[in-house]
C-alpha cells in the first residue's frame, strides 16, 4: 500500500471513529438541555425527552411562558414547550408554537374551536365512540378474549393514579416535593371521595414511581396496565403544575379553588382520539362550571396515553396553590366526569354554583345584556339631562318646534304636503346627528367594556 493511500485510509478511520463517538455522546444525548433518552433506552410510552421543569428550575421560578404574536400572555406552565406544541386556552382559542427562546415560547393563533355541548343531565359520550374506546381499552389491557365476554360498558368505574408521587403544594405541605406520598395523593383521595359520593366505583392506585425523573412514566406504565386489567371507563393521571399562584387560582362563591389543565401527548398513536376526548370533556365543563378547565396542552411526549385514548393527564393547580384549593377544584371536576360518562347531574338546580366567565356572557344569563342596556340608557339620559340643564333655551326651542309642527295650528295641518317634506328633511337631519352622537358614545362604552373584560380574564 502506498504511503498516500495509507494516510488517506487512516484519516477515514479516524473520521469514522469520531463520528461514532459524537453519535453516542454528542448533543443529541446531552442532559444539559433536558433532551436525554431514558437511562435504559426505553422509548415507547415514556416520552424520552424531559417534559417538565426540574427542581432547580422550579426553585428559581423559571417557568415557561407562552405568548401570542402580539406579546400577550396565553399561559404559564412547568411543562417544557417545544415548537409544534399546541394549546387550547380557556376561551377555546387554539394556538401553535412557532419558536422557543429560553423560557419564552411564541405561538400563532389558528382558530377558535367550537367544542361539543350536551343537554345537562345526559351523557355526552355517543355509543359509537364508547364502542371504539371499549375495544381499545380491552386490547391495551391484554383481554384477547374480550370479544367472547359480554360486558356492560360503561362500567361506572374510574381509575386514578399518580406518575409523580412526590408533587406537593407549598402553602399547605411546606414544600413543592415530598419523597414518598406528596400532597397530590390527598388531592387524589378527594377526587375518589367526590366520585364515590355519586356511587361511582373508583380504583385508586397509590403505587410509588419515584424518583421524579424521566423514567417515572416508564415505571407508572406498569401501574396503568394493571388498572386497565380491571376495565375502567377512564383513567386519570393526577399531577400538579409548576406556575405562579394566579395562573390557576379562581374563586367560586366564597371559596378559592384551582383550575385544572388537561395534557395530551402528541407522540401517542391515539393522539387524535385523546384530543377529541379532552375537547369534549372541556366543552361539557365549560357549560357546567365555566372557567374550571384552564386549557388543553398538547405537548411533546406520550404520557402512557398509547395504552388507551381515555388516559388523561390532569394538572390540578400548581405548586404555589394551596392543597385545599386543589381539592376543591378536583371535587368540581368529579361532577363533570359523572355527567360526561353516566349522565349524573352536577346539582339538582341546573347551573348552581357556576364560575363566572368574562368572555361568555351567556354563562351568566340574559341579565348581562339587560344590565348593559340599562347602563347605556342611564348614560344617555344623564348626558341628555345635563345638556338641557345647561342649555335652557334648547329645551324651549324643542318645545316650540314640536308645537310649530304638531300643534293645533301646526304647519303640518295647515300646509299639507309642502310642510311634510320640510318636516322629513328636518327629521333626517336630527336622526343623522343623533346617530353620530350614539355611535361615538357606543365606541367609548365598548372600549371601556373591552378593557374591563381584559383585566378580568
């Protein structure tokens, strides 16, 4: 072999070894940015990339902020946001993430979704969807002989578990994480109690999946599979988010509760069905308890939702909210679940205890429109009164003109068509001026209401 060829082959071998080393240990597997594959290399069902903030980031309050193209805040969360993720906000506006810089993600508005609604007191789940989901659940649980068994569906059975057992609530638990059964378990117990009061069977697993790392979903996968063997109608994986207190806090009558956020993984094969389920459930919740559901985050990951389309991840408040508020929020959500699957009404009196919703006047009834109309009338009357009080001669002119045209000896009766034409022209001029005046007034009041609504939302 010639020296030149030897040198060339040596360089090729070195380049190959360098590329191989880079493939094994390069940026694609660096843990410094939370993009590491699980330690055992298991991908399916775990979501191989780190999907949430770590403890140091939470302590430093480095939350992810999702903003629109105008810089307005859409949501704030502890989930790592990536390009392509989508978010359906409380007002059912759908956004898609375009770019992420640091902890700020910019999204573009796509459309406002029209979510399914249902008459209160009736189950929203259609028979065809129930049959489809029943088949999927049976297959995921390994019931190959499911077709030979005639099982009633739905079973009136709900399953609950926690992938991240340590998650806790700082105001109540004193810390955001407890090694073992954290505060989220008490929220799970409150959910269980609320469902059982409606005579719904609850399978509640408190299996440990510690520590809170990227392998937690791999470990909780076994729990989800065991729960599926008992043929539940739905499975909920309860979590709490990492965000400021006001991101989830809301008030019902005199009690503070937390809102709830749904999380749907974009990396599971039944993503479209799970998303439809989340949308339908939010649509019903918007009618029963407007504002209870904060939004639907469709992010990178699987969250074991490939096992069944009805495995929904719930973020019940955030670490800065109190545990009592989270328990109150999940109790309201139990009403929604009972109505969605089994047609059990939330309350005998429809609409009792509903949350106010600034962007949906119908949620508060026709009283909102009556109040606005009364307000406009009072404003117009006040301005008109102020004008005539400060211009006494104007009132005299108005009465004189009315007497001139419509009095016993008025022009209308004395000169007929000629003065009717004159009256018409004068009336048109008055109406024109009045419409301009009302238009300007409505613009001012509309701007005032928009500002009030923006501050309330």
